[in-house]
């Protein structure tokens, strides 16, 4: 890479948004934003976009975050490096499968953070070994959600205590069909989910209301010309 390395930072925490660029002097931060939407509107040139996965809060409840934010930034032509406290492997793997090229924990030492950002900016992929197989699985499935809309409806209903009879009436499907969706859902995610509470499965997959994979936009913006 020729010339100085440039980055943009998307982080809702004010202290990190203003402090991280100062703490990483080897990286030139062209701009910092609290929302992915603001970054995409300005669309400054940069070698890498450093993205916090959790951007929705009481002050910006409708902020795009998680997989949707990753996909938007990738579609706009950015290399994305995740900078997050998120620990759920399925959620992280889905974000990597959405196009993120790097993952660094907020708890990591600053030299490690800077190194990861630089590697992603230079075109490398920085991903923990524990996520590689799961990320490959999501990509191979051809669908980041893994779950069909019907399977997600069944999961949401079961997570909120609805019986198959109740779901059958509201979804206009037979109970046997709904049980089949649930059986397929648990097979897709993992065998041990057969013995896990539906609400716990929903949280593990990041699909609870307002969670990182609750919003799956159907239209991705075109990359800027």
C-alpha cells in the first residue's frame, strides 16, 4: 500500500469514537461517526472502516447495526474490520460471512488492535480460528440468515411461549408443518439446540427483537461511483 493508511471509525460510544484515533497514531482516521448511515451518507475515501457492531441505543434507536451495517459498508466498497465486545460465535460468524474482513476485540491490547486494522486495510483477512469453520458454513449455505422466513416465525413464536396450536391459527399452517419447521431449524443450528429453550436459541442466533440480526434489509445500496 502506498501513502498513509486511512480509516473511518463507526462507534456510538463517544469516548472511543474520539479516543481511539488518538491512541492509534500510525493510522490516519479520516472521520468518525456514531451511525453507519452517517458514514455512508458522507462516504469518505478510506482503506478500512472500523465498525462497532452495537450501534443502536436510547439516543439512536433506529441505527443500522450488526450484519445489516456490515453489508451496507461492504456494498459501499469499504473493507470492514469489526471492533466489538460481542462474544456470540454465530453472530460474529454471520458478520464475517456478510463481508467483514477482520475481527478484533475491544479488550485486545492497543498494539494488537492497530495491527489488525492495518492488516485488513492492506487486504488481509483477520479472523479467529474458532470462527473459520462456522463462517465457511454460513457462506456455503448461501444465506446469511440460515433460517427461512417461516422458520424465523416459528422460532419467534416458540421463544414467546406460543403453542403449535396457536401458531397454526395465526400462520394458517398445520401443526405438523410447524413441527417440521422447528425440527429443521434445530437440525440446521446444532444438535444440542434440541434440548435448549427457544428463547435461548433466539438470543444465540442474534434474532431477538432489536438484536444484531433482527433486521435483514432486502435491498443493498449500490456501491458509489
